[in-house]
């Protein structure tokens, strides 16, 4: 359960937990969910690009291509006529779900085989159509439950319902019938994001945002029709909904995404909801005894000027020392509290670590210079609308997040699906740095590991590329450690700051890393790399980056260089773990201090043509790399066999 307090809970009006429940909300019938450019410019003019197959092969350099950082381009999204002056979703009062303002380039001539390759093998996504935010994750009677924002009718955002899936390990998911659909006035324009709270007596409370028939954002209550059902197939919407409407001073479309509740020493439950006041992002606190009647706390949990609308707010404790997660209601001992907000203005998930003062319902960051929205991020790539929950089954805090497509809506409609979720991650406080979280793929992903290949102390000289002979490289779990060996040179090349202009931007100490989803001729490749810089006063800063700029020849695909600073402590190697699953690459640096999720849409580096390489584009160091690489099986996600129960 999601509390350690045994405070009693007042049942819903007229509800006897042992008696028959009201008729469940209508569910749609279960149908099993039926289902840049060809020329290469050499970075080093004196080195000829030669394809070889071993660590001892002649050196190669990372090929550079012209600067074509293509953006999203307008695309026809459905049979209805639509203006592209406003992104999809904005007129409906939610964050943008389309990007109608970029490239005018013509769409690539995709084939069905290319589209099929893009679909992932072990990341969660529906059988077809659109998915976005993860909602209300929980563990109940042996099953992990995932609810998610879903359009059952199309591969673009709209008609948002709650999809539903279950798993015993958060990897091998089984699709279930829709949990909730927009069939009441208080959610007629969408059953939007929400959170689950598990009560001491076993009841499950689901609070969610509904967009009313007049497009006002309100908070609603739902609960399972039958708690004895491990699959929680049927859900009841409380007849007295909405339980909360926008308070005075809050816009009718600026009030959404209630959190999991936590209980205080006074026996009252608390939730927080994101909003904004002018351009200040805020998180409001409500207290309740029964999840029906609420009192708005005078003041806010926290606010940060200039960060705009906060949505999908999350709030939870982490232990300062320890390897286990904490129930959401824990507020004693050596703990910190994490406050996270998804920023509507930037489409980024920011978090900060601080102290929660329950006596006045405020939270204060440890370091105001890295407050919510201006400092740390969960993920420095494509990642948004995340949600954590406490997994009482294994005493861990689990983080789920949404990754959207970076091709066009036209392409998505042709392939009949859009977006996916990252591999669930455990979340812990980094006791070594004391300033950030550690995220790591759940251990269950290792059950997909097949055969492995190891490489020890592979020398990658400055300005070279080394192929790794592992065969097809589309489903991988890669662990790599790099050590730097300085060269006897007085030359110092600073290059650009940060991640620079990608892997072709050379400096004395980097970049160096791996090339994933690359074809043999290196016409398409995605570098994941470290870049080390030395300041004049001797301080060393390390950046961890992912470069999509040459990941695809398709002109309409949005390609970007992602990354940022990552702490590397004395005595640590430069270490990374990279999960490759077709069109998504999840990269973890230094044990999870930084994560980058990338979307890639190659046209050549697909199926058996996908390869893996080491590279070192530094001018002043050699590196030695030690790797262990596992091929990963598919998770074979499919519908639950309801006809067999």
C-alpha cells in the first residue's frame, strides 16, 4: 500500500466495501487491440575511410556531414481539415502534441519495411495508434498496472481515453480493455492524466483530470468496481464528480494532473496539483479526509518565476542513504523530497531535491540555483510527462516516462502508431554527490539478455573508429567503460562548449564514445559520447551527449544534439550503459546520474545492416574501452488472453 500510516479511510458516500458496487463506467468492447545526405565528408582529410572488422584495423574518423538539423514540418494529420497555426492539443488546453512549424522539406520515401523496423521490441507501446502520458501506475495482487493516455481511433493526439496494461515484471506487458473513456460531462473532452493512491484498507483511489464538455479542467475520482479482481478491469467514476474545480485566480485550462496522495501526522491526506500564475509555475496543495471534500491550503507548495505552466507534477521522498525506495507518505528520518514538474513551455521534465515542511505545506530546494525548471532534468533527450510510484512489491521507487516521435504526423499515420514509454527506471538519491538522483533500468530488463560479447582494453586512438564485431545491433544492452591516455603533445584544442556541434566537433579530450544504429559505410550513425573540458584554472568538466544529427537521411526527421554536464568523481572511469531498441536509444552515464533518450529513424542502418562502433574524435588523448554487450530478446507484448480466464 502507498502509506505506512494505519489511519482509517472514510468510504465513499453510500459505499459498503463488502457490498455490490455501482455499475462500472462504460468500456469500449475489447477487440484485442487488433492488433544528412548521401555524401560523406571526412573529418580528417589525410585519413581514408576504410571499413574493417576488428580492433586492429586501420583507423577511421567520424564522418562529418553538412549542417542539416532538420526540424518538424507541417503534415496532414487526419481526414479533417486542420490549421497548423496552433499545435495539436493547445486549443484544447493541454501541452502541444504536434509540432506544426518547421521544415518545408518533402517527406522521405519510406517503405513499409522501414516503418516496421522502427517499432520497438521491448519498450511499451500500444498495438496501434497514439500514446502519451503514463497514468496511475500501481502494483495490485501480483500485477503491475499501467494506465496511459491513449487515442483508440488514430495515431495522432485526440479522443483521450485511459489505455490499460498489466505485467508481472514491467517488461512483458499484456494489453487489457480500455479502463476509462470520455463518456461523462466532466470528462467529455478527455480523460486526462491522473495518479493512484493505495489506502491502508486496500482500497485504490484514482484521481484524474477531466476536460469537461466546456473544456474546463476539473479533478475527478474513480475507483475499481471489484478490488478482488487482480486485473482491475472495471472502473467506477464517482457520481459526484468533479471533486475539484479551478480555484479563484487559476485559469480554466491551467489546472491539471493530481499527484499520488500522502498522509500527514494529522491524519489528513494531501495532494498537489500543478498550475501557473502569470508566468510563475506553481504547485498547489489540497488536504482531504475522504478524497471527496478538499481544502485548498493558503499558499503554495512551491513556485518558480518564469517557468510557466507546471503539469504532471510529482512529489515523493528519497532516502539520503540506502538502496530502497520510500512510500510516498514517509516524512521522517534521513530523507529528502523530490519535486518534479513537466514544463508546458519547454516540454522538459525538471526536478529538484529539497526539504518538505509539512507544518506549513512548503518545500524548499537545497540549491535555489538548480530549482525546479532551471536546473536538473530527469532526461536530457526526448522525454516528458513522467510519473513515479512506490513499488511495495520490491521496495523501490519506479519512474515511467513518455517519449514522442520526432518524425511527422504524416509518417505516423502511415505506420499507424506514435510514441512509446521508456523502460521503467528505479530512482535513488545519489549519496556520493549529494546533489542529484540516480536512475537505472529496472533489473527485470536483464531477463531479456541472450548471448553476450566482451571486449577488454580496446585501444581507440585519437581520430579513429573501431568496429565491434557483434553482428546485428538493433536490440542491445551495452555496458562500457573508458579510460583516457594522454598523448605527448602541447597542442590544446578547446572546441565548442558543452556537447558542441555533435561528435564531429573536436577538442583535446573528446568526444569519445560509441556509434549505435550505424551502417557499415557510416552514412547513418548515432554517437553517444563523453566530452571532457579543462578550464584555465584546472577544473575538469565532463559532458555526456547523444548526437542525432546524422541518424537518418530522411529530411523531415527532427535531429538534435542532446546532453549536459555529468559529475565524474575522483577514481571513476567514464562509464555508460546504453539500451538500443530499434528507433529508441536510452543512454545512462555514471551509474544513472544523467540519462538521454533519443529517437532515430535510419533508412540504411536497419535490420541486419545495423552495426556498432567505438570512436575517438579527440585530438590529444587515446582511450581504452572495456565493454560487455548483450543481445536482447523481444518482450513479445500482446493482448491478455481474457478468453482463457
